[in-house]
C-alpha cells in the first residue's frame, strides 16, 4: 500500500489475542492471467493447475480458497494479517503488533503476542515446501504452491488422506480460514463452495443489488475456473476442528434500530468489564470500512483481523454489533483510545464519503451515539465524538501513519445537529487574539478541492491522481495569509527536507481543520485568521469570520513554565504506580519535531483533565494513576497534555 496515511488495516496482537484494523482496505495489484512477452512468467492459471497436481489438491478447491482469501488479487503484505500473494500467506511481526490496530507500542511482551500459529502460515508453508519465506512472498508460482501445501497438510491431518472430491475438503478449507467461531468458519466454507459451484462468477462477499456490491470492484478475469455445480460442503467435518459456538448476547442498541449481534473472533479484542471496573468509556470513534458491510463483518470474524463494537450498512443503517460495549475493541491504532472508546464502522470509502454516508447512516448513527452517550455519560462534543482521523499516534513512530477515515466528507455539522449538540447555531465571527473559535464552515456550501489518487481509493473507481471538488467539513490551513501560500507543513508527515508545505491529498489529514474543532486565535490579516496549530501559526481563509464562531467558555491552556509543555499520545500511569508483577506501559512525551506546546502558544481543551489508566486482561487488573491529562485540540488530531505542565484559563461568556 501507498506509504501515505491510507486506511491501512495492519494487524496487532491483543494482549491475549491478535487484532488488526481493516483487512479489506489493502490496495492489491491484479494477478495477471499471463504475459505473452515473457515466456518465463507462467500464467496464474498454470500455477494453480501445477500446484494442485503437485500436492494432490483439487484445483477447484485451491482456486476457490484463493478467491476467498484475495479475490485472485496480489497481496503485498498489507492485508489484515500481513498476508502475501494470491493465497494470502500470513506473517504477523512484532512491528505490526506495535503499530497496528491495537496501538500497543510501548507495552510489554510484543513478541509473545505474535506467538499464534494461525498468524504465521507463511512460515508453515516455507517448512512444507522447502521454499524460503521471501520467495513465497514475492513469487506467484511458489506462493500458490505454499497455499496448496498448507491445504494438503490440513486435509491429511484431519482426514488421513487427500481426495479428488472437493466436498471432502470441507474441514481443510475451514482450517485455512483461521476462524475459530463455528458460524464464521461455516460462512467462509459456504462462500468457497459457492465459488467452486459457480466457477467464480459470483461475488460471495457482497449482497447482489446493493450499493456495496456495485461499488466494490470484482476481481479481474485473470483466472479461468471450471464450475463444479455438484460440489457441496460436508459440514459434519467441521466437528474435527473443535470450533467454538460463541454465545451471541442481545445487541446493545436502541430498540428502534435494526440491530443484530454477530461476535468478532475472540482473539481480536480483550474481554473487560467497562465501566464497572473503573475504565471509563469517554469516546466514540467514527470509522469507514473502505469496503463492503459484509467484508467488514467477515474480517472481524477472522483471527488476526480487526474488531469494532458496531458495523453499519450504508443503504439502510442496519447495524451488526460484534464486540460488547464492556469489552475492548481494537480499531484505531492507539491502545489508550481503544481502552476508553466505542468504535463504529461505516460501510463506504473515505475518498468518496459524501456518496456513501447516507441519510439513513447519519440518522441511525446519531440514534446509536445518543444511546451510548447517555448510557456511559459521554459528552456530546468534538473532543469525545471523533473520527478515526482525529486520533493521535501513541508514539513518535506512529504519528504519521495513523488513519484518515472518515475524512472530511463526513458532515460533522449535520451529525452534531442530529445529536442535539449543534456547534453552529451562534453568530459567526472571530474574537481577539488569544480568544478561542470553533471551526464552522458548514458542509454543502463549503466545497474544497482534493487530489484523489488510486492509493487513496480501494473502490478502484479512481485510476489516476485526479483533483476532485466536493462538499467538505474542513478548511485548509496555510503557512501564510494567502491563497497561494504553501499548505502548513507537518515535518512528521512530510519529512522530506525539501518539502515546503503539506498537500491537498484527500488523505493528508495534516493540512486541515474540521468543523466543530476549536483553536486559539493567533492573528488576523484581511480575510485570513491565524490559529495556533501543530506547534505553528497556521492561517485559514475566513472572510468576515464566516468560517468560525467565537467559543465563549472554552478552556485555554498554555505552558506553565518558561519551556514548552510536552505532549503525549497516551495517558498511562507512571511506572512507579504499577503493582509488582505488572509490566508498566511506557508513558513518555512525544519528541517528534513540533510535538510540544511552545511558550507563547495556546490550545483548547473542551473538558477538565481526566485521570490515567491501564488494563491487563489476565485477571482483569486495572491500574490508575494520579496524574490528570487534558485532551487538547493540537492539529487535525487531539493530543494529551499533563495538567501539571500547563495553566488553564477560561474565556468569559457574555
């Protein structure tokens, strides 16, 4: 996947399991059926045929599994489990654990968290074939051989021998899925057999006739597959795998909602007892799936996949809950945020958000958020109702790669009005230097032009980098009060020494502010207002104060001493506050360039500072700390600031 901040769902092992964030968002390269100009490059079809014969796997089974794993498209290590090739051979590394969906950078035992066989099928295939792992990753022929070897080994283990009858491979196919839940594994098996029966001419992952089915690209006709209509799964074989029948509790939704509970794979999160155990739920995070509703659910049911409390369908706002609210879902790349939040995934593509975020989705999400906010006493403001793009990285190394969904195509003005918490009702304008303003540009009339590239768009509808003008919740932040001034430069996101500014890419979160966010006024010049942003003075176009509203009563924080106040991506207790026997998480300030609050600058915190906490699922241990941290609007993302390092003043309400 493109190095830029795409919606990249990389895996992260939970403390006691494995997690990832959004497998369906990888950007695959199509597996080509053949290359007539290069006789040394056999076709994918020939590779399947030869591998099937070598390992005595029915070619229809091998192709059917490959279709389910990759859509016959080439994974390059950025799928939900670090998967490679058409067979999606997996190899989760400690680095992925640290930087992935769980956001467990700085927590102990990262190596042990990847110690799950289902996360290393690449290594298993290497042992079976004698082919080095690197070759299995990058060579199509050997990758398919590796998948065939795995299937054959599973078949022999489960039934004692191979078979020419595809139906007799039911258990082996289920084991290849890496799913531990009986319902999820059964669904996977039925999808594979639907592909076998039809010859791959149906899309098993998207419901026919839905908007999702039309928008998600079908695989290219790179592989020819003979239909075997007689092939049917022998579901009785599944008993050989000792799959779990995960209990499905009542979905936690308003009674008016179409809401079901389908459990995520238990390895994809942490069992907890929030908020009864002292872990307060104080954030709701809005996500975009970057794929279809069905694909999101399937991903969350796969070991090594992601999890979220809720998944919402675009067409009608139907909801599937997959993790109980009391438990921790891993979806936003920051463990501290995951620990205190409820995650809501929305079907769609961030690059085309305005087309996917339907009236039904807005209304149903608002109903769900109001229900959750009332249940857990969550403030209805933009520092507690957040997009994934507003969540900071937990460490210096993760700051630039955090996700950018749901992006600026989510109408925050409309959504907060539906919540009964509008921020755009008062008079527009801008106060004096040192006062606070709320960003209030509206949405429909606030059209902005972004560059959308193929790497930003898993739907496949964009084939070349293209400027797109669309409604937006955001304003660009520039380095000077001029339309032709460079966009503000975040040196963490754009480390190129020659870079003069950020970009207008739809995925470049570092150059925009969003509706509902609050900042301190740093200057005024003509139609431009300066704000303190990202440790710098940034300028937004604001003729006559039309894009901002004064924010009376805002908490404004400044460094307490004569040096810059440090900032943090997490709020864990100090190491000395952990009981003996529990490994402390690392609570250290961010040191990346610009990541501090310099003397002379000021930022907004919507709420009083909150205490720090940490959680250990083994034994359900909760550790709390004495220090309190403000949640501060630092740039497009929030940041955490120790209350002892800053002073707070309040704007006077008139």
